C-alpha cells in the first residue's frame, strides 16, 4: 500500500497543535462487524444509554476526568452505526483494549481496537470469537502478542508494517516512517478486517452513549492536625535520647 492510500485516515493523527484535532491526544476507537449500537454498549458493560452529540460526549468525559484526574480513562463510550457494523469512540479512554472487554466485544464477530495515546504508545488489537489474536505497537510491529501473532502477517506487510527487526543502519528512518504513518496504517487495516471505515463525518451525527466506569465514592474530608498533635508526633520520632539531650 502506498502512503497516498492512507490519506483518508490522516485526520486521525494531525500535526501537533492542529486546531482541527477532533479526538485529542488520547482516544480509543473500536470497530465491530455486524453489531448494533445497543448491543455494543451492552458488551462494554454500560447499564444505561442516551443519545448525545460528540460535543456533549466530550463534555461528559471532561467532567469525569476532572473528578478522577484521568487515571480511569474517559468513563464513557459513544457508538455510531455505519455500514454493516459500528464504531465505538472513547475520548481519553482505552477500555476497548482490555482483554476481558475485547473478549466480550468480539464474541461471534471480528473486532479491531485502535488506541492513540500521545504520552505512552499507540496500539492495535485484533480479536475474533472472544480471543485476542494479534496486538502490537505500530512503531515496533515485529513485537506482537496474542493467540496467533502471525495471523495478520501478510496484511501487515501489505500496509507497510515490517515484521523483521530493523538494522542499525535503518533504525531511525524506519522509526520516523512508522511513527508518522502508524495510526493511518492501523485504521486502514481495521477497515479491511471489519468492513467498518472510521471517517470524521461519523462524529457529526448523534451517538448512543453509555457510562462504562463509575465515579469513585466521595471521600471524607481530612481533619486538620493541631499543633499539639504535631509536637507529640515529633517527640515520638525523636525518641528518648533527644529528650535527654534537651534536659
């Protein structure tokens, strides 16, 4: 596949600082064949659902991450039907890459989950019939894991993802190529495997949104420590020798 063939997927990895960056620096998109949005939400574990615009989904995610400080993902997933399948979008999230979640999502079908994480690493997961078959970081496609790491070998080569270790001579050039085009390659592969092409216009219409993580329970406010208690703690740490020296 030529670099030009990846053009439809360039919007998913815009230049740094680009105001047209729709999905941000962390997101997970899961593409699923043959399922409807309600079933996808059920498999994600959402107990309720509501229709939202993508802007409203982002606001819900922002509120969730403000409380959790981002350590629990985005807390919500929005699903939209397209063609013969669905696309599930998690702003600031990564639930779609978890093995138990992928096992549920892929029961009886094919699923690809693509993670974009600017502060860690991007990742590709392909699962079918309840099992993760192949997963890899697009900048190091030779390092794969899963139940059948060679299942996609031919397809990976077709899309410009080498399976052999790089040599010392071409390491830098190869890394630049893979990091610059890795996301586009993953989404192009995902479209081939699932029949679902993730396009920007899918975010224009309503999504069926469900909560997939609970907010932590409110914590009791910490009681202040009085000066007297601090002095007692200091005496306990100092021990009897310090008290004797002071005498």
